[in-house]
C-alpha cells in the first residue's frame, strides 16, 4: 500500500507539473478525447489522441446537411436541429469505430456548448451529457470559437501568444490568443460574416451554395476592374469589418444589368464575382495589416499570424495574407482546409487543453447561442446586427 501510495504521489506530481507547463511545452500524459460538434450545419465527431509527442487525429467524421438546406438558400435552424439529433449517435459511433477505440478508452468528452444555432448546440450537448453520465467520463463544454482559435496549436504545436483571424460562415474576428482561456479581440464584423456575404452574393448571381467556392470559380474568368464595389470601413483606423453594404452594392449592379439586358450573361456573372471577391479580398487584407501591426506593437513574443474558418480556403485571400506576412516578417499559418471548416477534431483539441488543466464542466452546463471569447470588450454592434454572436 505504501509503495502504491508513493507511485500515485509521483504520478500526481508528474501530471501536476505537466499541467503547469502545458501552455509552453505541451508536455503531458497521453489522453484520448472524443469531440462532438453540432453548432451549425455539420454533425461531427472525432477521436483525438494527445500526448507530449503531439496530437494525432484518430478519426474525424463530418456529416454536412448541405442537401437538407439547399432549397431554402440558407441554414434552417429547426431542420438543422432535428438532423443533428437524428444523426449524432451514428456519427459518434462511426468516429469511435474508425479510430478503433471504444468508449471505455476515452479520457474525456469535449462538446460544442456554443455559440451557434441553439437547437443544434442543444442536440450535441444533451447527447454528450447523457454519454458522460452513462460512461462516467469527464464532460468539457467547448466554445466553438476557441476550437477554431486553438487549431494552430493542434496542427503546429505553436506557443502562446499568437494572432488569429477567424473568417467563416458565421464569424469574423481578429483574436490575440494569450492562453487556452484568454483571448483578446482586436476587431470583428459589425454585420455579416464574410462567408455569409459570399453565400448571399452567390445566391444573388444564381450560383451554387456554398457561395464562396462558387464565386471563386466564376471569378477566375472575370474582370476585377469592371465594377468598382465599395471597400467598407477602410476609412476607419480600427480592425472592424462590414460586409452587408457590399452585398447590397452587388445586388444593385445585378438589378441594373438585368433591367438593361433582360438578364445576366455568363460574362456578367464572372465579372460581378471577380469584382466582388476583389473587394472582399482588399478589406480583409488591409484590416489584417492593421491587426498585425497592432499585435507586433503589443508583443515581441511569437510573431505568428494564423487564419481559420471556411473563407480561409479562398486562394486569393490566402495567397495575399501569406505575402503580407512575408513583408511584415511574421510567420503565416493556414491549417489544412478540413480543419479550417467546422469539424469535431478542433473541438476535441480545445477540450484537451482544458482536460490537462483539470478544467472540467458538469451536467449543469448550458447551451449558449452567444458566447464571446473576449468578455472584457463590449459586443460589436452594427446597423444590421441585433446582438453579438461572438
Ligand atoms: P465554416 O463556417 O467555417 O464552416 O465555412 C463555411 C463558409 O466558408 C461558407 O460561408 C462558404 O461560402 C465559405 N467558403 C468556403 N470556401 C470558400 C472560398 N474558397 N472562398 C470564400 N469563401 C469560402
Ligand atoms: Mg459549417
């Protein structure tokens, strides 16, 4: 008993020390985290193995609901919630099976607890609560945005702090990531998210959803100079964005052309796409330059700028951000596309950061439609926005 006591004490000392140093060296014991994501239109589950050697995604299953929402031109919250509830157990089972593990191998369950569409978040969270109670595994309610913001640590093991630009279908913000639980927002959108703007623009031009890739493809054959769309908020010094006016400007041009010609030719669609993408690109690049300058002024530590979110897939934007970073002598990090868009591996990773700090939740945790990562700063509210999503 004495010997067992000593061994347990040594193990505890080792793991306590490991928790303490994790932020810098990520030196800790091995764990298997089950991640669950259902905050928007992707039902996802993943098994992540994490140890002092790094992280290995053992499985990542993403079931998107694209076909269910296609005819409505946007994600319908009720349909999304029902589809998540119907599939979540199947997706979790698939993730476990494809990782070749069973529930008893799992160290903790990480689940998105917000921000997002509340019905979807509830579907995942209620499922995870039930699983946690029935298997006696720790439950960790993850902020979806933290999942995105911590991705550079999952893929590249980088140290805190670093700067991240989150550009997705539902979110847009610059964050300084100081630790796994401390985030400083430098700016964000006052209305639409950039992915939302791309999706709405594609709908206006009769292109497929998701709109970002469709606009990008049409833009290849288009003339970026044919239409001079506005570059919103560039006259303001801050790192905030506005995308809804840009979409309205596109709609006006489309209507003008349709009235004059009786419809749009393929060339018009390509030119409108190219000019729209160029305007989106220009504001994202210019505001990123400002955010990088602010970050570099604020710290001489890690000079790293990372991007996350579906819009980070845009080749033109990605390429220019890389060039800006070369000029500014700051490392540029763009995680692989499957980790940029919604998935459960990033949720498992964000949970792992908390798991190794002994930072768990219990079944009283609530689903949150809004959940800012930086709760020191007031919500960014613009004309078209009734509340801050994040
Ligand atoms: P997420 O919200 O992170 O799941 O990403 C989905 C969003 O990213 C959608 O709004 C897409 O239109 C957008 N998106 C995906 N690929 C691209 C692209 N190549 N260019 C611009 N936006 C994109
Ligand atoms: Mg998505």
